[in-house]
């Protein structure tokens, strides 16, 4: 039943956000997707289309992350898929680099204790 929800979610995202942008009369470049998302959905259109860039980044992130959530129950696979999706959106210029850096730092702090225990850090007295 979970696989059905994932397929329906991906179809919903595709039909609700991406296809109306490409249904316009203008020629649409993939790099201009955040701009067209902002304009077609009525989001605030500042000079850099920040809301459209974040929305386009989240769409790409979910396309990377949702299949890994269904296929694997291991958190490392999901983290790897999420970081891959974020790196892809940073490379396209849709997501600011500072968001990627902050997420990497938060993940590093979350798993610091697990990694320290895995590499055998000595606790209590140093014996």
C-alpha cells in the first residue's frame, strides 16, 4: 500500500507543479523552471525567485528521496539519496549553497555520537 502512495504523490507533484509550467506558450528552459514556477503559481517574484527555487529544489529532492523511502528502510540510504538530490539542485543553481552546508552540519552533529561509538572512543576514565 505504501508504494501506491508514493506513486500517487509523485504523480501529484508532477501534474500540479511541473506540467502547468511547461504547458505555457513560451519556450521553457530547465534552468528557468523556478522562475516559471513562481510566475505560474503566483509566488512572490523577487529578483532571484527564492520561493520558486526552493519549491523546484523540493520537487527534485522528493523525486530522489521518495523511492529510497519505499525501497530501503535503512536511514543511511535515505540520507545519501537526500544529499544527492540536494547536491543536484545546488549544481543547477536552484538551491543556495548555505542550505546544503547547514543540512550537512546538522546531519554530522546528529551522527557524531554514533560514529564516535563505532570507531571505539573510550568512555569514562580512559582505561
